[in-house]
């Protein structure tokens, strides 16, 4: 049984990579289906932005409180010294990973369920009968949306997260506003922001690939839709952590 499960996993992994490169090759077809693409930009971008921004604000606030409290425990009154560290942590790690997990829970699950429902209700078969490639019409716009929209809303989340850190550190530890911003801006360099954008773009691309892949593989009626959605969320969550580790290590040795 273990060997059988391993074989199934390897076959599924091979099929995913074949699907991945096939979708990449279909990217030019987004011009033909640009209306569907813009629809997905609105649906994905607008639907994911509020939850990501709100979560980023409180993540920035709690990071500021905890790091300020930690340094205060060692050296009383030294909370302003960690302002830059809080902002760097938000830009390089907190917001990208948080954004990836929000996309998994909010976007990928709905995309997989939507495509899976289209499969079990034979809408995908209807597209094939009309000589429309479902992967070009359905898959490409959603994957491209993840690739393009994630860095944009990630930038907004970074700004809001920093504001959350500033407010919490000002209220909790009386960190002067000029000191917070001067310390933060003096330590943040363009490379950190580029790292954040690259991570968000990779997360958007790979996570929407996973979501659409499992959506198209749905079988077995409504139960199959649920199983595909669960797989999409579980694999997407694991992939987010794995990608963050790989990309973080890459930027450290670059």
C-alpha cells in the first residue's frame, strides 16, 4: 500500500510539472481571453486584498509588540532600537508568507472548487466540444492573475503592516514617531523589497498552478470537489513554506 501511494504521488508530481510547463506555454493566449483575465484580476485581487491588508496590519502590530517587549526585557527603554528589525522582518518574511497563506485559504480553495464544479457538471466537456481549450480559457487567466496581482497587493500589505508596527510600538513603548521612521528607513534597502516582490510573484504563480491543477483533476461528483479542494489547500500550504525557505536561502547566498 505504501509503495502504491508513493507511486501515485510520483505520478501526480510528474503530471503537475507537465501541466505547469503547458500552462506557461499557453501564456500568450491570455491576449485572446483578456476579458476573462481582467475578470479574474477583479475577482482575485479585490476579494483577497481586504483580508490580506487587515491581517498584515495586525501581524505588524504584534511583531512590533513582541520584538519591542523582548528587547525591553533585556535593556529597558531600548525598544526604538528594534524598529528597523521589525520592518525588515515584515518585508522579507512576514508579509510574503502571510500573503501566500491567505491566497491558499481565500483564493486557491475557491478556484479549485469552482473548476472542480465545472468538471463534475460537464461544463469543461462542453468547452472541449466547442473547440475551446479549457486550460487556456480557464487556467491561464487565473494563473497569470496570481503572478501579477500578488506583488501588487503584497506591496499594499507591506505598507499597512509597517503602519501597524509603528502604531503598536508608539502606543506600547512610547517610541517617538521620527525615531521609528528614521531607524526603519535607514535599515531597509531596495534588495529587501525586491526579495518580497519575487516571493509574492512566485507564490502567486505556483499556488494558482496548484489550485487549477487539482481543479481540473476533480472526479467523483460533489465529494470529489471537496477532496480536490482539500488537496489544493494542503499542498498549497506546504508549498508556501517550502518555497519561502528555498527563496529565502537563495537571497541570503546571492
